C-alpha cells in the first residue's frame, strides 16, 4: 500500500542529525493528540517511528547533515500510516539477524526492525530499504 495515495496529515524533511529526532517526537505528539490516540497505542507509535527515523539517520544517511530524512504521516479510514525515508543506498531487510537468536542476545544493536515489526500492525520496506512504511490500526 503506497502512502502517497492518501493526502498527508503531516510531512517533514530534516537534515540527518541525531538531535533532529526531537522534531519527530513533536510530530508524533501533535498527530496523536489531534487524532485522540490512546496512550498505549501512542507508546507503540512513538517507539516504532523513532526507531525507524534513527535507522534512517544513522544507518541510511550515516549522520550526513547534507542528506535528508523524511517522514510523512497519512490517515486512511481506521489506520494511520507513516513513511520514513532516507537518501542512503538501502539494505537487504530480509537478511537482518534475529535479535532473539541466542547468538545475538548479548549484542547491543540490531533490535530496531524487530521493535518496529512488533509494535506496528504492518511494516514494509520499499526502494531497496531506503523507505519503511509503518501502519497502525486506530481501533
């Protein structure tokens, strides 16, 4: 499902600097408040989206402030859809190690995609992994 089919509620573009995550937190706060999203769903959205944005900034754009990270939020019926994109070269999302595998448990990294997939109702990777789309049911 392409997010561009639905008119965006909000869209922001910003330089790929880790401190800009605060812009995303504010965006999520505003959207969730405007839509009356309950606290438990808000927490899932906040964590999943900030993980996606952190991945875009750190892994996709390599913290290059000359590259842009973008987030678009749309609503369709009883779902809220977020699209996060970067200007990196992408990655093979099918070969990301399982962080619950005993050999990966002690690793301090590698849990972002796992969290995103478990906190959202739907996740998809587009454009060779340079865009992740997360869907959350509002019911």
